[in-house]
C-alpha cells in the first residue's frame, strides 16, 4: 500500500513550493469485564490521508479517505485552493522550510498482542475482576485491556519518506466502594498506565498484582476522615505528578498557544516569548526534558507529523526555562528553537504543537527520605479531578487517595485530598525529587486541544516529588 501511495503521490503532486501526503491507518480493540460480565468486545478501524500544500506564503489542507488516484488528486486541488486563499491572511510562513526526512520507527514489542488469544485475554480480565470484588461494599469493579496499532507514512515533494509503526497498550483496573452516603474509588494509575509495546506492558505496570490493593484502599477510604485544610507540604506520587507536569508545564509551553493560536478554545499561556533563557520556572531541582526516544514510553516516535527528526532536549534546566514546545512552523514564526512536536490525532487533522514525552528528570532522594523530611503534610496518589485557568497558571487538583505525614512518619489515610496553587510559586517550592527507582513511565490517551478538537497520546515520566508550603484542602 505504501509503495502504491508513493507512486500516486508522485503523479499528482502539484508544482508548488511544498506538498506532502500523510497516511494514517489505525486499528483498535477493547476488551472489558465489568462486575464479572464480559461486555461486547469492540474493534475499530480508520484510514485516510491528509494533503498539505504550501505555496507563496499560503498553507492549505485537505483530507480524504478515498485513496485512489482520483481521490488524492481531488484533495490536492482543495488543499491548493486553500493555500491560495490563505496567502498573507493567516500567518507568515515565507521563512518556513519544511523537512524532507527519510527514516523509520517502530514500537518495541516483546509479546505481540495477537500472540495471546482472545479467550486467554478474557480469562485474565475475569480473574483480575474477581479479585477486585473482595467485599460486599465493592459496588462497581472492572478490568480492561485497550490495544491500538497505528501505521503512518509521510511523503513529501522534496523526496521525504517517513514510515512509522506504533503499538499502544492501556491495561486498566478500578474498584468503587460504597457505604451509606459515602462512595470512594481507586484505580490503576488513573488510566495512566499507558505505554508503547505489546502484552508485556500489563506486567510492567503491575496489572496482575494491583487488584487486591486497590480494593483494600477503596474500602479504607470509606472510613477515612476528610483531608485537613491548611498550608503544609505535599508529597506527590508519579501518577499525580504526570497531571501536574501536563497541565502546568506542558500546556503553557506549547509555542502555538504562546503565539495566541488557542485563545478561543483552551486559553492562552502565562508564558511570554521573552522568558526563554532567563525565567525561573521552578527551584534548582526542576529539570524537564522532551524525550521522544524512550522506547516504551507512550508518545515516543522518530519523527513528528511534519517529518522533523525527534531528539531529546531540555525544556527546563536547573529551574530555568530554556525552550518551548514548538514544531517547525512555530519555530519559524517565533525565531525560537523548539522541538519536533507538530502532531495530529489522525489523518483528518493537520499537525499542531503538542506535548509528546515530557518528563521530569529524577533527583537524589529516596521516598523514605522525603517522608522523613516532612513535619506535616499529605502524601497523595492518583489524580481524579483537575481545574486550571485559561492562562494555565492557577490550578487545583484532587486525588483519589491521601495519607497524612506527621513528624517524618506516615500516619492515617485521608479521603478527598486536594491542593491548589500558582505555577511559578508551586514549582519554586519543589523541595525534594525522588531517585530513579521512584520514576514511573505513564501517559494519557486523551489530551485535547485545537479546533476542531484533537485528542492525542501524551507520555510523562516522573519520580515522586515533595513540595513545601502548599495550600491543601479536603471534603470536596
């Protein structure tokens, strides 16, 4: 199919400064056992191509699921017309040189999804679902496998050809307990146990060990007091850190957002272009990298959707903001260095600046040392709510599970732990960062941005982290 598409593209490519064809074929399968009952297995497939034309300062896009030569030719003419109409009216792209890369990328796989039969997968889910039902007070419980494979090809008029094959797997467990008017839930990483690879990921994220622990914690929360309110320290587990990084570092540093492209949908950013190279984003312990090359992480790739080769870069180093998250087009518009993160959710959307693997680098502290260093605070796990203002500055997060820390020791469990803050002061109060053994590689399948909306996969790796003097509250 790829060779056929290339032959067709060569025949229909118009005489313009730049033209590309990006083909995407995505197939998914979801298996769910809820309350011991196998729900209908769902499968989906979607394939098509996006044509991009850039000429004389204009840019146009047209998508089609008709991959015949006539269908592609029609898309080329529509994209060419939009490039004519947008000339000098949207953004200035005269200085933009698009990549013409050649290369391949494939997700690493140890145990192929297809090598495990459907009956065996269902038996695994039934077994773990049964292990969640430890008590009559567990009123809802489920076990899920969600697998996706995506084949993607980018062809450019400059001779570029990038072929990438991705395999994504999300194993998930949850248990909800109820007693009287009290309802509490615990889940496996809050759907954050998302990685690239095959069936080996289930064991890697602890899927086969987690069920009894989640059930026990959900039941414990029924009897737990509300999290107390006040200014104190907060120790965040990696499955909460990923949302903190995502919302208060990732989104405000997307360069097209800083340039104003997101104003009427998901807000702007408190970050301005003159901050790069000098602004203190956090304490000296804050080191954040864009790292698309970690093989099993959820948003790893060899090239972004514009064909820009991907490589690891520091975004924040020793607390100082170094570079934004912006692909080739935003880099040309802003004259700032960026990263290879122009990404689209599918064949029928154009690439925009998106987070990929955005990771907080490990420090030197053990979890025990962070607990011992806390006179009074709360240890929080697993995000279950979030809110952030339209400049991605003020935020509020809630977690599924909390435990008090008193005089350097773990104390009783608390329910409904929440905290809030302002990005700059919060990250500057980063007090201790966990060692490599506390790091977890997690992700989210549902990062939304753009009009029309695009939901993309994002990866985050983080150690446990301790923050000083945070506004904590409970009972919500």
